[in-house]
C-alpha cells in the first residue's frame, strides 16, 4: 500500500478537480441554458487531467524512483491512478447528479429531444445515472491510460550514451 501512496494522493486530487469542474460547468450554465455546448466545453477538461497526471508522475519520479523512472514504471503509476479514480466514479457521479447539478440529466433529455436526436422515451432510456456512471468509467480508463502513457513518455529518464575513448 505504501508503494502507491503517491498514486492514491493524486487520484483523490483528480476526483476533487473533477467535482470542481462539474461545479464550474454548472455555474457557467453548461448544465442548463448552454447544455448543447456542454460536450464541447467538457473537452477542455483534458487540460486539468493532463496536469494531474503530469504532477503525479513527476512526484513519483522524484520521490519514489529517485529521478530514474522508465516509461513502464510511469505507465503503471498512471494506470493505478486511473483505476482509483474509476473505482470512485459511481460516487462522483452521484454527487454530481444529486448535489451539484440535480437537473442535469433532465436537461440533457430535453436537449436531446429538442434537437430531434432521439424520442422522449429513447432519451429517457439512454440518459440515466447508470449510463453516466458507465460513461465516466469508460472515459476515466481510456483518457487516464492514454494521457498517462503520454506523460510517462515525457517524464521518463533520458538515457545518455557516454563516449568512450
């Protein structure tokens, strides 16, 4: 367990940042009057995600690997962070939909129907807390692993060839 304290710390920071981002989206109106733009605005979340993984893997490299971390070690660390975040995903989605933005799913359904993407029945069936949890799990794993792999590559210890005379 001690081996993964840095990952646990940064996963918890990532969860807090996610909840703060959901609050920001709500306060800026992307969960009601600007809901049609919410998917595009949500893409910007990639920047805080990248920052969390960068800071986490940098700390892992400095404090745990004494500045000598290879890509595989960084990737494993990023995967651990992703799995911790995904483990708490049902809780973060519950908090989002019950406390931060209780009308978000209802507004999403209305927007989907008004844009003639689905019928009301289809939209209600497709847009649920359960579907949001599964989408968040899928996104958390895929984005977390891909961003983690990129950051691990950027932070891996560069090997230098020494010249021998």
